[in-house]
C-alpha cells in the first residue's frame, strides 16, 4: 500500500492580532533592532503581535485508501492540518508530502459566489478543483442530481438555504476526481437523507481506493466510516491508530464533560411564563449513578428539581425523548393522570423513570415542559435539555456502530415456512409484491 | 490524471484548467461590474471620454497646452485609454486578493489568477474604449501610417507594466492593508505626472529625467507617436521605459511567488 499523505515534524505558528500596517512594521523593526521581544504594543491600538502554535512537531503517515477520522477539541489543530494537506497554507517548519489530487471541503461551498447561479458556481467550483470545462460538462448532471438541486440550478445561489449550499459544495467536490478527500464537519448541515447519501459517497470512495480524511465530533459517523483515528490535542498528536480503542478513550473523556455540561444546557431555548421552572435536570442509571450513556434495555431515570415562585395547582410535567439526528419524537411521558396532582410552591423534585428502554444505539435529547393541569398554558419549556446516548450490544466502541435503521427495538417473532404455495382465494385481497 | 507521486510541492494544474479558471474569474468580474447597469461596457468608454472633455477645456482652452499639431481631444484620448487600463487594473487589483479571501483561504489554486483576472476584465474596457478611438480618428480624418504596426509593442509594454504593478500591490496589500489607500491616492496624482494631458516636449529640461523615470512615459508617448502623429517614436525614451518595465515585471513576479504561500495565513 503506498503512502498518500506524509507529515514530517510539521510545526505551524501563527501571528494573531489585527492586520498590520506599515506603521506597525516600522514599530516592530525598531523593537527588533533594540533586541526586544516580538510582542509589540501600539499605544493607540493595543497588542498587535502574539504567536500561537497551531501545530507542534506533528508527524504521521496515511496510506492510500484509508479512512482516517480526525478528532479532538476545537482549536486542537485539525483544520490547520487539513489546510496544510490541501496546500492552502504551509508549515512554519517541517514537510508535508501528498500524492495525488486533493479535494477539500473546509467550510461550505468554497468559492461559490452568491450572485452567480448554481450552474455557474458548479463550473467555478469544479474549476477551482482543477477540472476543465469538458470534464465538468460530463459530470454536470451527476453533480446536480446528487445534490438534489435540479429545480434551483439556474437561480442565484444567494437564494439557496445553507443546507443546499453545503449539498452542492459537497457534490462538486465528490465529482472532481479526487484521490484524497478532506471533509470538515460539512455533514452537520443538510437533512438526514443527504447526510446518509454523503456518508455513502465517502464510503464508496474509500472502497474504490481513495483516501478520505474526516474531521468530526460525531463519533458514530467516524466509527462507521473510518478504520483509523487521529486524535489531536493542543496541536500535537495525542493518539493515532486503529479506530476502536482510541474512540473508546475519547468517548469516555467526552462523556465526563458532557455530564458536567448538563447544568448549563438548560439555559438555552427556554420558553414559558415562569411560575414553575426547572432548576436542574439530571440523568441516572438504575443504581442512581449519573450518566450520559445508557445501554439498550437499561433503565433511564430523569430527575428534575424545580422551583415554583408562587402557588400553582396541579402542574403537569412532561418529558419528550427526541432523536437528535432526525428530530423525531420517540416518546413522551407526562404526569397527567398519574396521581401526582397537588399544589406546589417553592422547590420540589420530580422523577420520571423509564425501565427497559427499547431505544436503538443513537443520540437523544430531552425536551421538557411544565404546563398547567389542562396543558394549555406553559410555565416552562426547555426545547433542548440534557443529551444522552444509547450504546449497543457490542464491546467497547463497536457498540456505537449501528448499521440498522429505526429508533426503537420492538419485540417480534418470526415464523418461516419454506416451500408453501398459496391457493388463490378470491374472497381475500392480497397484497402482491411484484412487477405490476 | 495525476502523477500520484508523494511530493511536497503543490499539485500542478494543467494549462487548460489554469486558463479556464482565469477566464471564469475574469468573466465573473466583468459580469459583476456591468450586469446590473444600464450601459454595460459603455461605462468603459465614458471614463476616458469625459476626462478628455474636461482636459480639453482645462488644459487646451484655459492652459493653452500645445498638442504638437494634432487635435487636442484626440491627443488626450489616445493617452487616456491606456492610462485608464493601467489605473483601473491597479486600483481594483490591489484589493482583489483580500476581496476573494473566501477562496484563497479555503482551496488551493495559483493565487496570481485573482489579480490577473482584474487585469483581464479591464482588457474588455480597453477594447471598447479603443473602438471609440477608431471613430474619433475617422471624425478627425486622421491618416494611419505604417508606424501603427508598432502598436502591439506598446500594448505589450503596457500589459507587462500593468500586470507587474498589480501583482506587486496586491501581494503587499495582503500583508499591509494601508497599501490600498496609498495606491488610490498615488494613482490620482500619477495621472498628472505622466505626459497624458500634455506632451513630454512641454516638460522643462531640468524636470525631464524625473519624467523619464516614469515607465508609462515611454508607453504613452510611443503610442501617441505612432497612432496620432504617425511618426517614429523617440527610441531613447522607449528604451528607458522598456528597461524599467521588464525589471519591475520580473521583480513583481518574484515578490508575488515568494509570498503567495503565506496569503491564506494573513488575509
């Protein structure tokens, strides 16, 4: 297997601060001559020079045909890596070697001009990726149909939604004969069906021997697509190797942080009149341990503490479990008619317990609300509450990979009778499967 | 298609793709400028025409500047057309890389295509303005002599100089943003320091060396000589200009290609 990408002791330093002017140049030259540091303060404009290390002595190799997931916190250097591989920027020291045609999708629709139509932008974008007009002509229909923009292809792109923008950008890139594809979180925009097609396209690229580098915070997608993972931390390589073990460690660390963030997640997306308000909502397993991960058929305990600022009669608490990917509400649980009717004032606690959660391995978010007894007026609406993930049967991170569709696992039985012929029965309407 | 060799240099883009990218950006510039206006490329003619009218009033009527025997409007217009090609190219070219920052920071392509596209879009303008020049020549019943065969030479010098200056200013402007206002002001003044509204012969001898240092002097005087006066250009002046232009062009090219790696970091 030949090497597609090779980084050797790559370091990248950036100068931050606002754009320099010639006055700054003079000021820093004077400072240099005096032997002072490069941090120059301008009396009127404040600090103008500071150095940040985006990458520190990074070395690794990627083989041809590999699917590499690149993970890490924001600011860890992932995007800088991709920019180096796509030759947008160059290392301060060290060497970046690349074999083949690189196509990168760093942020949406590179080069698309809002005043031009989709058609014109396809030619512009594909041209930026190195295709000639003839080559684009040949691929044009495929590009447009993959992105599903036939209707709007001759409309200026300023009228496109951001999802459409991303789809067209992705489609142009995929069809540009890449040997190496760099994808940077582009798949977080666009509806679920497009995301699935995009993942499929990337998967078939890998299958046909192309190299794909995939930055994502979504471990599910990374695990599905990538055989290896590169974990960047603060500009250095923290781990590089087979996806399984690295993803597991990463997930555990992220899980801890996710639980710490539960308290803050209630702050956003609040509605309602406020007579009764949730203070904290936490998730627990059956034995009372706080968690953001649950196995299939586990027990999910949702415990919320609330405060009623005045006496309220029989509030109804409701929680909805929503699938993050599709936005589908899997189920709602409401305290209406559950004998918790009482007048509340001041602080209190409500617990809703799901035993034997039939949810499939996916990511979910809770929507919470407190309404009056008739569910007409809302006291509190939390549209994006605590998140949790359901893990599957496999060991470690293989439990995160879920090849099957569907949000819940329902019990079912199978009866199979091979080689039975059906007698024609004219009194029954039969659904016939076939080519009529 | 691609060589698939591990290399630390950017991927070579085919001449065809390079040219098409250039045409794409140029087309986009031209469209952007003229698509929503009433007169379209007519504005390319209005600029030298209007300036010529004002110059005729101010320099010829009020200032009584000699024009060497040719009708003054023609004299001025013939120099204004190449001037505006140069001046407009540099004016929009200087900011062009910053304007196109979204593609510079996200995808690799030969960066010089961006300022070159600015120059390319002005070729449309100069073609339109030259069309009017032909009409003016007919109006003034000016004969064309065999010296007109030298026109391509001067146009080439004009192009080289324009490209050179644009590459240089666009590159420096990426790193030092106050280049742009300096260029804007400088161009306004430069017009008057070039023998456009007046002939070089009207310049007193003690100032002449400074005027010769202006590479556009040779271009403008040469073009006027072969086109308006139908006579041999002053080869000494042309040679000085040509030497300066070639040097500046090569210098600008080196400057641009040695700094374009860092554009995306700073822009």
